[in-house]
């Protein structure tokens, strides 16, 4: 296990203007980087816009404070907006000015999420791909049906990973390689004792070759420990979430797991 800590942040903007609208953090999230360690890095960002637009993040020590980092986003799909393995360095306690642009459709909610990796552990279990590869015994999946809540993480309070099936081997470690879904959703997230009760998440797009191994690809590309590990002994206190726009619904998601040897 590595001395690092991964945190998901999601921001939304409603009826985002073509020139950009300031995005606000979802309930429970914060746009201010935590005071963990010395060298936090934003490892990956993904966005969902219902019409063409862009997403932007700026902060005091970014490349510049006017635009910082901006990427155009096509309509009606979730897109990874930061190259796998690349990162944006940031300073503890800096506040990110998140901006989302679309075509100002009344009621339309657009979303931007990012993962921040801190070089200080606060109760998380993260490993790199070489460790997973060395310890891998078997692959399995968990499938869950999650009722979303418009413009926030849902279901309210999350749904236990044991709600729809409870087949994990007792008291064993599982690496979470990624997640997929039957119907596209902005974000799939999970939290529990092994994540330090912080949310970690990945895009809920219909690209199984990426989503099923999102954390593996991110870890391999960066050389960092970015693969979450969960012990089945914590299954009754580990929850799943999805984040979507105003078009709430029920999403069937699959967690892709690797059983690890002791």
C-alpha cells in the first residue's frame, strides 16, 4: 500500500452559457484542495455536456489564472478530458475556479469531475498495477442497480455493494480495476472504510475497454498507485453512487474486481 490518497470532486453548472458559467461543487465536495501532503496532483478529469461546449479549471498556481486548463467537449457524451498519465500540479488549500460552457439550455445541467492525488495517506488503500499483477488470483464483478438523484450523488446516502448480490469471499482484498454501466451516466463512485470514507470514482461512459480497467490504465500510464483496494470485511459499510444531470433515472453499473492473494 502506498502513502497516497485519492479524492473525487464533481462540479455542476445549470444552463451554462456559451462563454462559460461558474460551476459549483456537488453537496459534500469542495473546490478547495485539501491540506494533505505537499504536492497534490489532479490525475484525470472527465466531463459531460448535453450540448457542445468546454470545461475549464483555473487556480492561482496554474499555467495562468485566466484560462488555466481548458478542453472542448462534444455533445451528449462523457469524455475523459485530461490525457491518461498526465497531471495538473496544484498547491494545498488552493481553490479551483471551475467553469463549464454549453449552449444555455434552460434546466440543462453539465458536469465536470476530477481526481486529486495527495502524497499523504488518510485511511486509504491504493496500489499500483505491478502489485495487482503479482497478487492477482481471480477476476469477478459486482452488479448494482442505482437510483440516481438529479444533479448530485445518488442514491441518497449511497447503496451498499451487497444490496444486489453478496458473493465476495470473506475477509479478502479486492482491487477495483474500474466500472462500467449499461446506460451512460456521468460518474460512478464508491466510498467506505478502505477509501477513508472519501469518494473515488470514474467516468460512466459506454467504453467498456476503458471503463472496466480505468484505474489500471490510469496507474500504468502515470506510474502512481491509483488502484483502490477494498477488503470484503468492509462490504457492509462500502457504498456505491452515481452522479448525473437533471435527467435522473436508474443505472445498472458493474464494478470490475481482482481478487488479490494475501
